């Protein structure tokens, strides 16, 4: 039969787990080794999390998955994390990429996807505000004039 841990033992394990997490995070953030070639003299570049960058990455990734026939390509737009507007952009890009693939091959189609994803997402400022089921509060509960 297993004995229950005392509150003191549970706190001790909890502190050990927290310390392990902190140490692992610090090690990963430092590149695990100051002697590694990638860590020597380099500083980490900031991650671009803007709506345009997110849109570009999502559309580019899923369009490439679609034209290569990935098993995940059949997911719907919500499962892929796309807004309705992003899905419309991706659909148009996929059509263009398939035509490019027929004429010039898969590498050319992938390059077209990257180019058009960046251009369209930039033009639409990330294409994030088009979900049909999203409405600003003032439109949902309008009380009239």
C-alpha cells in the first residue's frame, strides 16, 4: 500500500519541479552552452508576432501542405487557425500555386506561395477581422436611434 506524502514532502517536490523548470528555461534561453557555435557572439533576434507575420506564416504553411497533399491539408479553416478572410486568401493562392506547379514545378509553386502570402497579408493588414460570427458589441445589441 502506498503512503500519502506529507505536506512538507509535497512542497519540497513542488519546489524541486519549479527549480527544474527555471533551470531548463534558463539553459534553453542561453543556448544550453556558451561554447556552442550558434551562441558565440550572437544575440537572439526578436520574434515577429504581428498580425501580418502570423497571417503570412499560417497561409504559407497551409497552402504548401495543401499542394503537397499532406494528410493535415483536409482540416477546415478553424482547425488551421485561419480567419475567414485568411482562408479566402489561401484559397486564391492555392489556385495560383497549382497553376504554377503545372507549368514550372513544385519549388516554383512554393516560392509563389511565399511571395503571394506575404503580399496579400501585408495588403490586408493580417486579414484578421473577417469572421462572419464576430460582430462589434455596438452592432450586436443596437437599441436604435
